[in-house]
C-alpha cells in the first residue's frame, strides 16, 4: 500500500492511485470516487451515523445555539445552531497507522 507523504491528498491523487493500482481509466476511477463520496454523505445526512468496518465511524451531531465570548476583547457573540461531523477511527485503522513504517 502506497501512502502519500504529502499532507494534501486530493481526489485527483486518489483517482491516480486507483488508476495505477487497478488500471481502469481515470474517468471511471473519478466516477467511482465521486459516487463513493456522495453515498457516504447521503448516508450520514439520512441516518446521522455511518460505520465502515475496519475504517471508522462518522457521526453527525447537532450543536445548539449558544453565547460565545472573544477571549481577547471579551465581546459576546451568538454562535448559531449547526451540525458537526465527527469521525472516530476503528481499532484496525489505528493499528495500521501505528505499525506503518516509512520507507
């Protein structure tokens, strides 16, 4: 498994990796990546939770409106209600990440 050393892994690099590993055209690989991302997003929005075995789980939490304060000038602000997406890595993913040796 090739790990990209760059901290910015974009969809284009993922598509290129799929192309080089499997050999399918980049246009098909791009459709696969785009469809996978849209399926993940729609499942999270629909069920508020998504678990991918040996990878991790996504959880959509609703944060209520609250009052926040700027610590520098002590001015109070309303922080609006919003959704926050959290991710918790699976134990198998953590194990792979911690045992991976750079080559």
